[in-house]
């Protein structure tokens, strides 16, 4: 059946065509139903006619290949696909929430709104990268939001899967992407760099913050190449209300060289969720374009630049994990804190790109009123924060990748696990106190964390020589 023959009431492979939702230059979207599927469905049908861009046809093949291997809340549920010999289509879950594109009409947004939206998109990107996929065409219209708030990524026609054939790279040799959002390395033909998506995320954060795109809307290769040597106007120059921490995050994402950007989307999400702990550099204070000397230097470098192949996505993510050390900084725990310091030092020595979140829990009552000062009248939360910083003083060389968090909760283990989940922590390092009949009966905090956490957990115990990893998940 030809795509232009579809009308409401048509039945294709058991799917009933209900209504046309959208028609664009590349594809038509139909709302469809099937008796055995309860959730909302959408059918995407490519517009194929004589003279159509062959890259669009290959892109649809790529999307047909990508969606069945993706899972999780941050992508639509895949349902079915149709053959090109009969009718090519993709049926997937219909996300009824709005797209990020709608928020651009309200830009510039408050910094808190930009951070909240950006953190959700970055979290979705991190989940996608963990599934060995780079989107490579991230833009506001390709981000939808579930009613429950999670960001959902769509439109995978230009995506790269680390373990599947790259049909676009095999057949085409021109830069592919959407002009305002394409990264510098994509212009050179690099398609296996996950930090390309961080550049696109930075463009969206810039637009939401200032109401303008950092590189305009170029339509020529020359226009695209300007981002290889011309830095954007700093957001605070256009929007004085933009705080330094947000400019730092945006410009960190928009660095020309991938290695100068954030290590992972998870690290971007972490900073957006903890703006008070963002490490500020000269980026945060920029008030104008770089000078002509800096631009000329980048221009000459761009002339002879050659594509640099990235590592596999999995290998790249492993070099930039988010490490969480869970500490009890109470009096009498000095030996265990020393052991944890040694264990963390070993981790950081092998993973130079890691972020370290130092966490302690200030236990509160489930009922009643807690006293928030000690006998000397000092604020307990502030005291715990000071003690955390003192514990970490030997890690000053990692200061720009170090954060401190005092969690207040009645359940220590649950607070640690919840923090790890909400911040995409890759590895928890936690200490275990000495055993006792009472602790064995109730279950220790460390054993609860090992049982409940979804990431790697290393448990450190004190020994005669200091400490050793005891249990790892």
C-alpha cells in the first residue's frame, strides 16, 4: 500500500488508522489503535517519492533498526515495524506530553527552570548513552515529556549505535545534523563521540536562557564551520539575570574540543541539580567574545583538523563516572574515614575523569521535632558540611570535580540509595562499622545499600592495616 493511500479507517497489519497527527517534509504521523494494546500508539510513515533525499530513506532504516533495541522510560516503547516492500512504518508508544520546543516561545526562562529542564534532558541522554547510542540530532522538537515529568528522546534517524552497522557513515560523507545544534566534530564527519550530544544540549540551554541560539541558524557548510573557531556571545552578556553557575555549565557544554566538555551527560545533570556546588572557572565570568588572537589561532587549527575517532561509548563512560563516597563523620569513626580516604584515592587514580560526591547523612526523627544545633549552639548541618570538607582536604587537586552533600533523613541507607539513583551515581564507596549482634539483627547500613543500590557498591572495613574493600556489587 502506498503511504498516500492511508486514510482514517484503514487497517495495516492489525493497526487501525484513526487520524493524522502531523505531516512534515520527512514523515507523516498517524494515531493508531490495536485491540490488544491498551497504551496510546503512533505510526510514523516516511514520505517516499521520486527525488526524495536518499539520506532520509536511510535515516528511516536507521530508526527502524534503533528503536527495537532501546528500552526504558526515556524512549518510546517500540511496538512494530513495516517492510519497505509493502509499507514502511514504525509503530511506537505515543507520548502525550509537550515537547521542549514549546518552551522556546517563553525564553528567556528563569535559571531554575532552565536547570530543571536541562537536568531531565541530560538524564535521558545519559540513559541513552548507557545503551550504546548517540543521538546526533538532539534538538528541542526531539525531546518530549511524559506526564510524570521524565524527558523522552525521539527521532533516531541520525543516531549511531556502537554495536550496530552505521548505515549513514557507510553511504554518505557530508555533515549530518540540524544546523543550530550540530557539534564541531560532526562537521568533520565524526559520528561516534557521545559528547556531541552534550554540545547540542548546551545549545538548547543557551537558547532557553537567552532567547537566542548561540550560533544562529546556518544553512551552509561555511556557516556551520564558524563554530570551529568563533565562540558564542556569553549568555550573561545577553541576559544579565543568568547566574555565573549557569553560564559555566552552558559554555562548558559548548567547548569546541570534545575533551574540554563535560565527561558525560550524567555529570551535566549532576551540576544542573546542584548549582550551588558548580566549580566556577573563567568561563563563568566571560562578558564578550574571545579576542581576535584566540579566534585566529582556532581558525588556523581548524583548517588542517582531521577527524579523531572516539573510543567506544562504553569505554568513554567508564572514564568519567560519578563516584559517591558515603561517610559517617561522627566522633570515633576516624579509622574508618581514613580507610575510605585510601579507597577513594585508589579509585580516582585509575579514573581521572571521575566526579566525586562526598555524602553524609544527618539522621532525623520520623516523628517529633529535631534539634538542629549542638551543645555549643552550632548548626549541625553546617558542622557536618565542614567535617566533610575537612575529610576531603587531600583531594584538593580534584577540587573542580568535588561536591559535598549533607542529607537529612530518618533512614540513612534509603537516603544514600535515593541520592545515588537521582544523581546517576555509577559507584558507591561506603564504610562498614564493626559487627555486633544488634547490627546483625537489624541489618547494617552498608548491607542495605549493597542490597538496594542499582550501581556498583564497594564496602570498606577497617583492619589492622587501615582498610580493605570487603564486598562489591
